């Protein structure tokens, strides 16, 4: 882009959102200019990240060390396929989320809008910094910054419910990272003598399987953003936030940062050979499978639309953790692909939930009878996204589930295929009745709240992300090509 080297482009992508946050704050007296700064920053960030795709797919690995904070712990960045994929998801969806946010925040005349856009930009900068981290030290810094920058977004409404939700959010995420993740990083550095991400892993070969299993537990539960039960409560608690924030949490940055980190640690810290030796990872296969089913069962019981979608996310995140634990070529690629597929589907579902709230002020599933007749575009998009989350063709979600299942068979975990099938049936049970209510039940006689679709600034992003669910079905080969080096690179 503009003749920049890949290294300069990478650093520009990390820094740009923070510069955008300053510009947004400076323009707080002019809402139009403030929102223009948000959109310009989002578009420029996506352009920078997308310009790295060609070089990385051709084999380049841009690498820059900025400063050595203490001896052996540099603040350093490197673009590799998994990080690039996460950065592409975050930067691309930030554009549509920004458009949606403008429509949503203006429609509700929300307070503290400048703070909202500033924190959003910092969160995206943190996500990109995390994506391009070259070592565990850099990753940990941006992981924590992502938590801190999203806390004001969770508590945006400022009421008691928001403050309680924010307290749970901060306590669980900071607590898990300080009590479990940080010790895991320290133990890793002690055992291996480095924190640098390396193909094939950095842990010494022949390490006792019990030690590997315990270290894996520290990482799996210490990465609280992955929402593995029982450390998942922060996610439904955070649903008190405005819908654009929910979309950020579930699709753009926060939970995706969690499962991305799990995948990155498995591939570049443990390595497949060390992780699978002696059955060190077997417990996580069973634990992730249990979370996958349990969260879906809880989703069935929730009548608040955002709460049901929140527990759906807990379940869907477990697909990626499960893929990482299975640790075969197919499952690791499938786990990376699921980050993309779930992002498109879940952001569409949350956009639809927000549009329903904007247009009809409805939040409960029992209130949605007949709403599809008055909001047909919104509910059609909800249907498309649901089919992708369920894993039905011709929508993107089918490919990641297929690869994870194939990887499970390769690793001898045949029961996982049954788990995936049951999960998909539960997805049908908690998503499609919402669509059925909307299109096939008559509106309640006293329901006069729905007058049509949400504003165009909300509706256009919904159409874009729903279309993306279809496009990704045909783009799965390109995603697989990007991720293939993860399982073919020689150990470092």
C-alpha cells in the first residue's frame, strides 16, 4: 500500500487505530466529523491489513522488534497466516460495525458517543497488535489492553445493571489472565528459555505428559476470552452493553481474540507433537465437547434474544478450542476457519437483534410473533446467518465443522462427530423457532410497535454480513490456502 514495505505496513496497521482514537476524541464537538474519522480509520486499517495478504500468502513473514523492555522480552511483531486471518476478520468487520454503530447510536441518541468510538478504536488496535504479536510477552500486553479498552463499552449505559455486568467482565477476564495465563507464560519461559512463537512449538521435547497437560490447563482457562466453562459468565453478563458492543465482543475482537490465542499457543508454543504425546490434551477434547453441548442447552432456556445469542457464542467458541485440542492438520485449519465463519454469522445475528430493538423496542423472543412481515429484510438475514451457524450449505459454517469432524476422526476421537451433530441439532432448536415465530405466527392483536425496518445505517450492514455468510461458502478454499502453512511449516 502506497509503496510501503510489509514491515512498515504491519507497524502502520498496529498504530493507526490508536491515532484514529486521538482524532475521534479531538473531534468530539462535531459528531459528523467524529464519525467520519471513525470510518476513515476503519477503511484505512482494512486496506493496510489486506495489502499484507499477498506477501504473506507468497511466503513473506514481516518481522519487526521495536524495543527490548527487559533483556529477552522484546516488544515485537510478526505477520504469520493465523494472525493475518484474525486481523483481516477484525479490520474488515470494523467497517460494517462502524456504519451500524452510527445508525444505532444516533437512533437511540445514546450518551457518551465519543467515548464509545474512542474505546472501539483502541479495542481494534489492541486486536491487531495481538494478532501480529511475535511472542507471548507482546501478546499478553495487547490481550490486557483489549480487556481494559472494552470495559467502558460494556458499562456504557452507566446504570446499575451495566456496572454489575462490567464488574463481572473485568473480574473474570483480568483475574483469569493474572492468576492463570501469566503464570503459564512464566512457566513456559522457564521451561523453554524463550517466549518467541516458533513453528513446531518451543517447549522442550520429551516433556512429561502430566506437565504438558497442567500447562495446557493454565492456558485454556487463563485465556478467559475463549469463554470455556465455567469461566464463561463474563460473556452473558456483558450483554447489558449496546448491540454494537455485543457485536464487537462476539464477532469482531474480544472472543475471537480468545480462541485465536488458544490456537496460536497450541501451534507455536506446544506444537502438535508435544501436545499429543501421552494424551496430554485428551482432557481438553472432552471438556470442550461438554462446554459445546452444555452452552447450547442453556441457550435453549433463554428467552431474551441477546442472552440466547450469548450462550450460542459460548458453544461456538468451543468448536475452536476443540479443534485446537484435537490438534490434527484438518482440525487446526478448521478451527482457524471457524473464527471467520462464526464471525460473519454471529455479527449478523447481533445486528438483527439490534435492528429489532431500534425499530420495535423488543428484546424477548416471545415478543417477535409476526415481526418478519414488517421487518422482512432483517429476519431474512437472521435466517441466513442461523443456517450458517447451524452449518448447512450453501453457507460458510459448513466447512469449518466438516474439517473439525474430519480431524477428530483422524485423531481417533470418533465421538466428537456425534457431538458436532448433536450441537447442530441444538443450533436448529434455539435459532430456527425465532425465524418461525417471525414469519409464520400472526402479530399479537395489541402489537402496534413495529412500523418497518431499522434505519438504513443499520440495515445495510445487516445485508452485507448476511451476504458474506454465503460468499464464505465459496471462499473456503482461499482461507484454507492461507492457513495451510500452519500445519506444513517445519519446526523451528
